[in-house]
């Protein structure tokens, strides 16, 4: 299993992007759908992957896509750091 390096969630915590270490690209980014019951359980959407965060984020902006993100994506784990600063 690949190691998750970073995670972003939309405002409703339904959709997001994860960054995982990849032996070929260094990192790969995957659009994901989160399970509502468990905060860190997710399913990679259509087995998609991108080489940049912006590429994966653009997936949710496609007009033909049934997955629509709600608001801005927030990086998980940075909330506490932002409150301290």
C-alpha cells in the first residue's frame, strides 16, 4: 500500500484529493470520495491519478463529471497550525 503524504477535503468532507508517494513520479495525486462514517476512509474515484494537485483538483471542475466538490479544498492537518500562527 502506498503512503499517504497529504490529504485535502472539500467543505462538506465528501470529496477530496490525496497525495501518495510514488516510486516513478515521486508523488501522485488521486481524486477521492470519502466514506461519511469514517473520516479517513476513502475510495479513489475511477482509479484516476495525476502528477500534480491542480490536475486532480481540475477533475472536480469538469462539466461532464458527476462528482462536484463543495467550496475550497482544505489541507487536513493544517487547521491547528493556522490557529497557532
